[in-house]
């Protein structure tokens, strides 16, 4: 605990002394139970997002997943190609090929392709007498 110096005027004619600061006990914030938040954990206090953190989190995850589904079809297709070969994985590969072609036709894969091109240029950069691997 940080020390507090009290002046002699506060204590009468005594010289300044050092006392330890004793924290005042404050009431804990009200506990939000799982029924109020849909959370399996009791959370202290209210939230700044209207008391519905699970809704906010779920919405954020769904939006991120939708964004990646639209703009990163190449990665989804790459995952499908690496599945063990069988009838189901062949169907998945066909679907992901079509999805990749659709997103490319609509231009949704362009940002990923541009960033991927930058990455490949940086990867190919050589410094001094360094030789490619």
C-alpha cells in the first residue's frame, strides 16, 4: 500500500509521520446472473453494450464469418482440396470450386488476391548476395 504523509498541523504539534493508507471498503458491484446475460458465468456490474454481451459476441462472430466466406473463398477451397478423398469430400471440392469462381467473378476475391500478391513479392525479396531457396 502506498504511504501517506500527514502534516504536523493535522496531528497537532507532532512531527510529520508516515502512515499506511487503509483502503475504504466499497460495496461490490451488483452481480448479473446467467439469467440476465445468457452467460454461464455470473458477471459483476452492468455492461456498456446494453446488458447483452452474448448477442453482441454472436453478432460479431457471424459478421466476421460472413465476411470471410465472401472474400476468402480461395482458402475455403484450399481446405476442401486437402480433405481425405471420398465421395463427400469430392462434393465439397466441387461446391468450393463453384463458390470460388462466383466470388472471383463478382470481384469479392480481389482484396485477398492483392494482399496475397504483396506477400509473394515480399517473400521473393532477396537482400545482398542471398540466393533463393
